C-alpha cells in the first residue's frame, strides 16, 4: 500500500488506519526533504509510553498499565519483564518513561518513572476538589492517592533486579480531581537526571494559589509542575538553582509547567528541551533554563478550558487571576520556543542526529497524540523555526513517543489499545518486507 505525502498534503488515495486499527504496512512516503517508508516492528502493545534501546538490539518498552515489555530480534515477548513495582494506573497515569544510565554498559542500571500509589484518604480528610470549582471534581472519587516516583533496577538480561525508588516526589494528589500527569526523565550531558512532573489541576498547598487549578506549579514548596535535577542516586546536586533558598525545594530546576510530555537533549548544545501539554490552547516546546519560571497557570498563549484566557479570572479565580491576561506575557516568565493553538497534545520529542536521513539532521521530531501524526520541525542557520512537515498523519494513530535508534533510524510508538512500534527507513536503503 503506497501513497505520497508532500509537506503536509496527502497526495495518494489509499486509506490507512481507521482510528486505532493499524494495518500491516509497510507504507511509503515522499516529503519535501526525504523519501522513506514506515515499517511495523511489533504489534500487541497496549498504550506503550516509552522505549529504550539495549546493547545488542533488544528494545525495552513501557506500557501505561504497568507492564515492561521487551522486543527481541523484532519479536515482542508475550511475557512482561519482571521487576516493576506496583503502579498507580488510572486514566493517563501509570508506568511511563525509561532511561538507561550513561554508564549502562558497565552498571546495567535502568531508570523508569511511574505513578506511585499512596494510602487512602482518612474519613473526613480534606479532598483537593474542595478547594477548586465544582466542575473540576471527579464524581467517581474513592479517596485513592498517588504521587510520582523514579525507580531504578539492574538489568540481568531478562528482568530488573534490585529495584528501588531513588526519588519519590512531594506531589501527592487524591482522585477527587483529575490526577493524570506525565513524568519524563532524561540524563543530561552533566550526568544529572532531569525529571519533569505535571500539575495540570492540583492547587498549591497554601497562599494565593491554594484555590487555583494548577496553582501547585507556582508553589516552590512542592515538586508538582516542576522540572527537578537529581544525581543518579536521587540526591540533590549542590549547584541546583534553589539550593539554600528558603521556601524552595532544593531539587527544583525550573517551575511553572503544566504537563511535560516530552524531553530530550539537544545533540549540539546539550540544552534540555521539553514538550508541554496546555489546556484548550498553548501546547509548547520549551528550552529549560536553570531557575526559570514557565508560567503555568498564570500565563499562556490562548484559552483555558473555562473559555477565559490562560491566567484570567475565569480560568483560575478572582484571587489568582490577573486583569492583563489577554497580553499572554508576564515579566519574569519564560516564553516558549514555539506553541500550538488550539491544542494538538504533543508527546515525546527527539532531535535527529544521524546519517540515514541527511536532510533531517538537526530537525526536532514531535510525537503528536490528539493531532495523530509525527511533526518534523526544521531550524535555519539562525536557530529559528523553519520548515514544518506532518508525517504518518494518514495512519490515524495517536503517536506517543519518537526516538532515534542506535542504527540512525527513527522509531515511533502509537498510543492505542492495540499499540505498535514503527520504524522509519529511507527508501534508498529499504529492503522489501
């Protein structure tokens, strides 16, 4: 089955996926800068979230429900990998990101992020929904609680052993509000582990934003809505930007984030880039700067779910709202590199830095869930956004993650009940399936 894609336009007439049902492929494409095909590596995954390439070619894949899977020689092992602890899997929470230690070849350490279940609320205990507008309360609340954690284990060739949490975030929420938040992790060039935690709905513990949906992202005494910077054992580096500052968690690297869904290291500069889901508008790509505030829920480009501007009185309340919200700027708040309005729900991101797709070198690839595509974003010699292309949009699949493999090819995870791992190959070197 073959069709042609030029830029964002589908030229062929073949119909690909139908909202969740992925055919067997392969599928061939021609864009402005490349000719390639998409090949199915493995099917049978349920809402896969992240992947990591092991030496030798095996691929680890997380499934949101709490299972770790492995693909060996292109075949998905039907049995989950042992060693994953109990996971809080509800709505969009669950087992999430994967990262190998920079010295994995020697120490075999695998890191993963997950929703960590906590104790049920005691009878009569305050629920977070009591401090927020009534329309944000979950009708099926049971008193369950959760936070976010990063654990690590040693890979013994078939399972994770010696698994333990290295960091448990102070980001506890209960299920009286929508608790779903992503946790992305990546090792920077400095050898530190960067961990992004969402705060789309949770209010601050106290103060001006105690009744504001998402106010936790502006609360320096809480980990929610922040990026954290940790050593590989989960302890806090002494050179973090808020170490020693009263009222601030020392692990905080940046603050003011709604829900960080993608995270990658720029292959040239070493800067940490992240993709972030906004509400009705204002999905973003940001470059992390130590100590910077990225604005949620006070500032953003467009509308909140309430219909008011992000940061407006109708969005976050009289106490926290600001009358100039329509300007979409505030002094001291870091603007995004680029944004989408209305929302497209960007997922995982990666820069291409290989030789298999020469004209894609330096491009940022973005997995897009709501928009059901992979987006390629090029940059010109000044570092400004240049050509943008949509890839795989005719497959009608939610795309959760995109990674460059050690073979220089791109690998794609579809976020579906019947999820799959795809591989993009240049047509010039692709062999018949």
